[in-house]
């Protein structure tokens, strides 16, 4: 049966309606992410193309990008880098991209013209301290670009296809982007193949995490129904189709759009095989042999391949008349054009063709691709060269290309991809000939891999690799100290403080007489931090002071800032001294270009003022710190987020009860920031305060801080509303929960006890007025008072003294208990 091009979109009315509604919301300033899942061939791309057409007709800016299948590694940030390039070509996006690039320098790493910028090499001792901040700045820059392109009524629609092939860094960006959604005119639609998501597929936990966000909607694209398939078949055929043919196509395809189309393309007869793979093979057998060969060559590159690369490989294999074969392949609907590349009509077709190659044919074709890229490096990236080298068993080239790919991943701040490339080299090390390992230091390789793992948040793997580096340098005394010090830092990140202290102590003992000042200063600073966490304060002070003295004399602001921050914790009972140290540490970190340490010092300085009762000083520091974090693109980093939290808390404590301080509607995107707004809601007497507070109970297990704030505020609101039994029950439940999560004497328990005893006193008063015996409430109040007093004694912060807030709530619980006793005694 001859197939005519289908010019109309059919069926999928419900899915189109949901996407249409999401587009309307984006136009109105309510952004969202739609996750479109479905089996291969079910029609995801056709639906996305239809959405793109609708959006473009309404004046929206539409950008479609793709992920590619490149084994376990992938190309870092590929779909978002592609989006940047496309946005720069649009009138609506060019100025936005350039403006954000000037404010977020790290984003320039994704722009090809700027990728010659300095970056850490895979054997150069790892990334600098700015890389953690730089990666967040890069993420923030991407979010800023995507959020600024759309306009009211003319949103930006970003389509991400084949998310199941996304690299780790792209998945991280997507998570970050969703957390940032506020009032942007933006719709992101990401498709993935549901049948590809095996139990351990890395996209599975990401989908589960994203699906819990209120701005995320999931659409599962089901196969066509019988009626829908009939309409679809007629649209494909360009006219009526005999009923028996439709029934046969439905039986074989089970409603899968691509399968149905291929069955029709192959003739639609009853003798066709039942599996899609067999149908595809049968149809390929009908095309010209040159087209079949071109498809075999193209399949080795995956779904898409650049025309120059395919042409080069074709010529290297002795192929003739490339343009004729390509034209025939397009006419036969085997290949086509997509995103400026040659692409199979469907990924399934590429997979079937590749799977049918004999092992020797696969190896030979991978070799041909590798040779073409080695002859002309512009035809592929180092990651692609590494991929083809491994598939054709060229260990030497795989090692060298993987090292280059690791360096490129480091330059664009993609630590997961950098780690995997470095681990590839470590895995091939013993099999690689000397020529492949020439100039490569295995110790530095393992050390760099450990640091990449640490930056990727894989601290367990980082510890393993850091130990490998130490073991690999067992006969090199000069390297033991810095390697063991970095191992200690990694162990601290794992909360393995005893092991960290042991390694930090070994690092100090391993220092040689001629050790560089940098190594010595960092060893002392790390040892001070490990001693601090193990409550060995005298040793911590000794090492910290020594690190500070050496760092200052050698002009090393990095270890100086680290040691000053440790020393500030040791003198926290003297707020003036602690604040002075932290301000000096903050300046040192800024001088070193260490944005993350600068944020940490500013945060600790603000909390030092806050807990000392100096709210005006805390507010001044936080306003400057939040502005600095925003300017650096680090608003949503760990300490940027913590600064925003304390800024909101400080405003409330200073009497500012407004509900708009977070701005841009982003409170809902951060549970902790949304929780802190409950203080003002209760103080204002908002009618929905209790409902808002109870909505956080699902997050109790995830974040104890959210549990404390939301539950405490809800207890307060219930008490004010006269719901005393509920208030008391909730107070007791949260105290027990946090006692298990933190400790029996967590300091927040003083606040919760005061609220609970206050509710008990109100109950006792009401019981006395009703003529009932109020004494039954006294025993519960006695236990809560005793717990509060014991928490104040045994749960004290470092320095041994409660701050004004703790003292205030301790006084409040005693006052409420006194009120309870008065009512329990029956005295007016």
C-alpha cells in the first residue's frame, strides 16, 4: 500500500487539551514542566510537533532540543547547550542570552566560542574551590535565560526529546529549573520512552522526585484505541482503508502509531510478521541495496548523525554516490532531516538495523567512525571518539579520548560526566599499553576522580577513589600529606568524623620538611575542622591558629578562610570575637574567589548575630549576603538558600509580617522558605494558617527543620483557634518525632514545650470554668516543663549558653506552667 504524507494531526484530543492548558498557563505567567512518557513508537514526537505548531501560531517562542544515546556518559548539558544556541538565533532570545552571559560568567562555558577558557585538566590536581559555585552559577544562568525569553501571552516553549538518554548534568539542570519555577512565561515539555526505564535507570528517581512538585504534570501516552487507529490509518493512507486491513493493523500494532505506519508502508498484508522489528526488516529488504548499506552505516552513530561525518565514513568504506543513496533513503522514509542532522525516521529503526549487524561488522563500522574523527577532529567530540574507540577495542585511543573528554567535562562543570570518563581510564589502566599511559599520572588521575565524585555529590564513591589515590602513592612520601588531607575532607562530607580525624592526623604527620606552604596550610585547616567535630577543641584551636598564621604569611586566602571559620565556632560564646573572625574569613574567601566559602562565612556571621539577639546586625549582613548570592547566581545553592531562610526569619522577628518578602511567587518552590512564612501567617491570624501548616506533614521525614517550623506554627495557630486537643496532640507528636530524628534534647523542643504547656493551661482554665477537675492536665505539663529545662541544660549550643531566643522560650514555658498550676489548683 503506497503511503502518502500525513498532513493532519489526528486523535489525542485529551492530551492536546492538557498541553493546551499548560500553554495558556505559561502565557499567563504560571510556568510548568510536562513529562510526556510512552512506549517507543506510540506517537510522542508527533504530539510534540503538533504542540510546537500550536504554540508558534499563538506567537510563542518554540525551541526543540534532543538528548542523544552515547552509552553511559553522554554529552554534558547537550539539550540545554543546544537550547542556548537556538535562542541566540531568535530575535526574542539573542539579547537575553548575551545579557545573562555577562552577569553569569560560568554560563559562557556552554557557548562554543568560550570553551577555550581555562579549566582543570584531568591530571592537574582537580578543580579549584570556585567550581562548586561556578556550577550553580551555570545552572542559575540557564534558568535565568529560559525564564526571561517569554513574555505575557508569548511564552517560551522548550521541548526536550528523549529524556531517557539525558546525561547526568542535564538531569540536574532540569531538577534545578523546576525548583526555580515561579512566575516565568515558560513551558517545558520533556518526553521519554517509558519502556526503556528499567529498574535501575537513572531517570527513574528523577521522575519520581519531579512528579511530587506542584508545577510538574505527567502525561502517559497510551496506544491508540480502535477508533483512533482507524482515523490514524486513513490519515496515513490518504483515504478510506478496507475494514479488514484496519483490523489487521490494529491486531498487529496493538495501537502503536509507528508500528501501524510501518505495517502500512510494508503492504499491510496478512502474511506480515507480528513483531515490529520483523516488519522493519521486511520493509528494509524492499529498498535499494545502497539505501540498506547507508542505513547500516548510519545506525552505528545512533538516531542522528551529522552529514559530514556520515559522508566521511561512507567514503572511507568505499561507498559511491553518497548523495544518490541519501536521496533514495529519504524517499523511502528510512532517513530524513532533523535538527540539522540526518536522522532515522524513528529511533527504533536505528536500533533494529544496528542489532542486525554482525559483531565483526559493528566493530569495523565503529573503527570507521573513529578513523574519520581522528582524521578530522571537527567531525566529533572527544566523548564520541572515546565511545567508538571502546566499541572497536582501541584501548590506546579510548584512554586518550576519555582523558580529553574528562577535561572538557571539567571545563563545562559537569562532574558526573568527568568522573565517568576518568573512571573509564582507571578501568582500562592495566590493559592500556605504555604509549597510552605516557604522561598520565595514575595517582593524580585517582585524586581528580575523587574530587569529581565529591563535586557530583557522590561522597561514598569519592572516599573510595581518594583511598585509591593514597594507596597508589604509598611509596611517594611527598604526596601522602595532601592526598590524605583531601581524603579527610571527603570523609568529613560523609560525616565519618572519626576516620576523617585519623586521616587528617596522618596527613600532618606525613608532611615533609620541604612541603609546599599550600599543602601545609590546608593540612592544618582540615585537621582543625576534624578536631572541632570530634570535640577536641584545644587541638582544633592550635591547628586553626597555625593554619591562619601560615596562610597569611604565604598569601593563601583559601585555607585562611577555612581555618578562621573553624576558629569562629570555637569562640561562639563570645559573639564579638566570633563575628570578627567570620568577617575576616568572609573577606579572605572573597579574595580567594571561593564563592561557596564566602557564602558559608556570611551565613555563619548572620546566625552569630541572630542567636546573640542582634537582629539589626543580622539583617544587615543577610541583606548584603542575599544580594551577593543573587549577583553571583548562587541564590539556590545550599548557603544561598539558607541565607534566604534566615533573612525571612529575621524579618519576622523584627516585626515585619508581610507575606511578600520572598518575591516572584517562589515560596511554594522551596518547602523550607514556604514553611518560614507560616510564622507571619499565624501572627496575622490568617484563616488558612492551620491548613497550610498541616500540608507540610509529608515533608517531616525529608527535613526536620521543616517539621519543626511547620508543626510548631500549626500548634500555635490551633491554640489561638481554640482547637486545644488538636494542638496538644500535634505538639506531643512532633516532639517525639524530632526526638527520634535529632536527639531527646533538641533545642527547638523548648519552643514546642512552651506552646504545648500554653495549650494545656488554656484547657485547664476551660475545665475549671466548666466545673471539671483541671488537675489531670498538670502531670503532662510537669513532664513538658522538665523536658524543656533538661533540653536547656543538656542540649546547649557550643559555647554552653542559650541565646536570647532560647532564654525567652524557657521563661515562657515556666510562665505557662505557672498559669497551668494556678488553674489546676482551682484558684481564680
